[in-house]
C-alpha cells in the first residue's frame, strides 16, 4: 500500500541507513507510526527494532511532525545509539542525569528553537518522571505540535511479569496517557510472552494499537546445558580456545565478583583476551572495555546482565551462561546476542542448583512480596529447563512464549535432540508419594541440604544420615534407585525451591 511518505521512507532506507531491503514487520511498523497510530512491535533480538523508530524520525512527510522522544532503560544503550546516529549525520541527543549543565543547556536551546535540528531525544524513564526541566521542555514541544511520537524501547520493563521490570516505567505509562494523549506511542521489545504483551499494552493504555509480532525462533543458534562441575572452568576454556578459537563471545555471570574471577581465570589459565564488565565500573571504563571488545581487541567479555541491551555486534559466535539466568526471558534475550549476522552460533548454559539458591537469596531481600514470588517462579522455570534432558530445548523456550514448535524442525541443534533419547514409561507413584512425605518431615529442619535429602531417601548408611533419620523414626529405603534418577532429582529440587 502506497502512502504520501512512501518515497521518503524508501530513500531514507538506502541513502541514510545504507540498507537494501526490509526485515519482517519493519515497514509495517514504520507506516503505522507515520500514520499517527499507536503500535506494539515484538521482534526477536537482531530483527532490526531500532530502524522502526530511527527511520521515521528523519521522515518529514508523516501525519505527525517534530522530535521523536525515545525512552530507553540503559545509559550504555543510549550512548551507543546516539553515536551510531551521529555517524549517519542524524541529529540525536540524550537527556540524562549524568549530563553537565552546559550539555543540557545546548539541548534545551535547540528544542526550544522554532525549528529544532534534533530528530531524536533519548531519555531514561527516571529522567522522564523526575526532571522538572525536561517535563517543561516536552510540554513546550507539545504545545507547538513538535512531538512526533514517543518510543518505549525494551518495553518489557513496563510489565511486572517481565524479567527486567522497572517501576518508573509503570508511572511513565500513566504519565503519557494523562499528559500527552493523542501523541502516538511505539512500544518495542524482543522478549515478551502473551501475559507480558497484554500487560505492556494495558499499562501504556494503547488497547487499539497496531500489533506486530513474529516468531521467536532463532534457527542459527545451537542450545546446550551442561552440569557445572569442578571442571567447568576447563570446559569453558576449551569452548573459547578450541571450539571457537579467535571468535568473539560473551560469558554471563551472576555477580560482579564472579565476572572478575572468571575473567581473571580465563586470562591466567587459558591465555584468553578477556575482561570483566559490570555496573560497578565507571562509565568511562565500561565504554572503553566495550569498544575494545567490539573492535576485536578483546575476544571475550565476562559480564553481568548490565551488558547487552541494544549491543549491535553481528559476529558474536558464542554466549555462555556460567551462572544460572534469572528467567527464561532473560536467557532468551541474552542468548539472542549471538549470531545476529545469521551465522551458526552456540549458546551453552552451565547448571548447578547452587546458582538457584544464590538467586533466591538475592530475590528474597526485596520488600515487595508479590514481586519476590514472581521472580522465584521465573527462576524455577529455568531450573526445570535445565533439568529437562528429554524435550527439545528450542521447543521449551518457544513454548514459554506461547509459540508452538515441532522438535523435528530443530534439526538436532540442541543437546537434547542430539542425544535422541527415548522415553520409557514407568509408574513411579509410590516413590513420589514416599518422597513427598519425607520432604514434609525434613523441611521441619532448617539445616537439611539437598544431598542429605537424597541420602535419606535412598537409605544411605552414612553416619550423619543414620543419626538424622533416628531423630524421626524409620523410613522406607530406596537404595536400588541411582543418584541420577531424574524424577527424584526434579521432585526434591522443586520442593526445596518453594
């Protein structure tokens, strides 16, 4: 369908952004926002979300005119995108708490001028809600009909069910609906299941929006889960130096200390060009390390989830989770940083239940009881994903996003499909009932561990176990079961996770 702006859009694609073709849903999203409609876009990592609002910002023939206001959750993401836009000679500037008075004065002067030269203004949700100066600028632009649209990037942060919920995003939705009604909103995310999608649309009050979604499947990625044993570091070194020699990758870790330790071990034990990256570093240090990695000076970044949103590096060949991700959404988004050029890439997760306990301790420090339970539910799903040695990994992830997928289409690109194990049906009702009764009795003791639970269940002759079991009487013994019986593993772990 032709629009008054179609020629301008096509010209901008080739002349400004130097692209030859559209990716799926990009043009539909661009036409929707240039038509002045609200729009929700769900597009996998690497699908080209940024173009959906950067290109309309330079087109003057749409139904709305003026500056595109982009709300983005991370300063590093804002910095990267502005640098990229400036290289294309597109007027873009930030408004953040880290800016000097002089920098803010220059932005203010431009935006209050008769015809602002800035096409895009990037703000954090905190700035939108807390900066009186910014609010005054936006109200002035609104009075002069010079706000083309509001863009909500990483919109899953709007949902309390999302893996990266930010309270200021909720307030932002109410603020836009109340004070800027009539200005089109474009919300974009790469990770939102059905519940999160509905929550985003509800919180932004854009129920009549154009909704554009597509498959979450990334067929060029290979998924694998490995047990995190004492040899995990040696395995990691082999992955980097043998399987992906000279290739670029990311290793995700749980804490700042973990990042530093893993990076140090890779350098000292594997002679890997690696460095840590986390929120505890200065902005200048983070920018320097990230640039070294993007230029190939560093091969590997050992990072917390503070690293990754909006990173535009197409040749990442591997993503390793050396610690348990806190949700399947987070896992999908973080693994999605691999293979954005379409080339084959590998996603490996090292699993140990201890990592779940670390997440649990951290989450339980939050004051919001409902949010604690939601985050624990999300983490338990990741544990179940790791323990499931039968079902296609790709199918499990896509099922979380309410997308049906046939394991036959995986083409053995995950560890479970590669093994091709057959399922033998067996009635284990008696064992399960016995395990539940035992757990109910054992949980009365705060000192019980996972290993002790399994030892008691199997009737181990370990002295500590005998002393422990004598305290509450006899119990059916199941020594004929191996330590690796999956139902025992799953039932005990899931019960203690609660």
